C-alpha cells in the first residue's frame, strides 16, 4: 500500500505546492500564494509516515543536536527522520519539536498553523527548506513549500526502494493484519 499511497500524497502535494492563487475566488487571499495548508498536511504526513516505520529501530542512527540517536517513540520523534539519509537535514531537537507542534499537529487537527509559523510557496531565504529565525524577539519557523515538496519526493523514492526490507520488520509493519 505504501508504494501506492506515498506517490499519491506526493502528486496531490505537488498540485498544492505549485498551484497559484490567482483566481478572484480567493478574494483577499488572491496572489502568488499556493495551497499551502493542504500541501503542508500532505507533506508532513509523508514525513510522519516514513518516520513511523523506524520507531524503536536502533539500526537507523540519526544525528540530532550533534549526538547519535534513533526514533524512540511516537509524535515528534518521527520527525527525527528529517535528519536521516532520507531527507538529509540537520535540524535541532527544538526545531523538530516545533515542526511537529506548529505544523504537523495544529495544521492537521485544527487547520491552522502554530503561532510564529509560516508557509511560503517558494524559497525566500537562500536554499533553505526549513528556517528558524527571530522575528520581533520570537522564534519564528518558516517552511518553503516547493522545496519541501522536492525534498519529500526524493525521500519517498529512496524509501520506496527500501520498503520491502524495512516495513515488514518494523514495529508498525508487524501490527498490520
């Protein structure tokens, strides 16, 4: 199923991330924006899903805050996968927790972003997909949607190549009937 569902999520996310809100139906939200909210839900679901197959798997060592670790449990722990070879990021545990809380959880369950969290259609700050900055003395988190889509597309391809070895042996995979 993952070989079908993840590419479907990607296709829908691609539509969302590359869509332009230039139709008058968007009223005051008309402009260069994309469908960031549904695109974000799909892309963060991909991250969460891939990470879930490595929960309690000590064979996948991930570097977080300069220390080797692995995905210990549920929730934000799945986002440690962003620092693995699948996504190639180097994010702090503080940032990973913020991504989960401000983007994945609130976006999925409440249809809003967390405070001081923003989605931009394209890269606004060099080649960074994820950015943590101070804005008015508040930690602010920014996601560049199209680069995030491209990052997920690459990670999904790598994961699909590994699925037959990883999923059946994972705690998550063993729970499927």
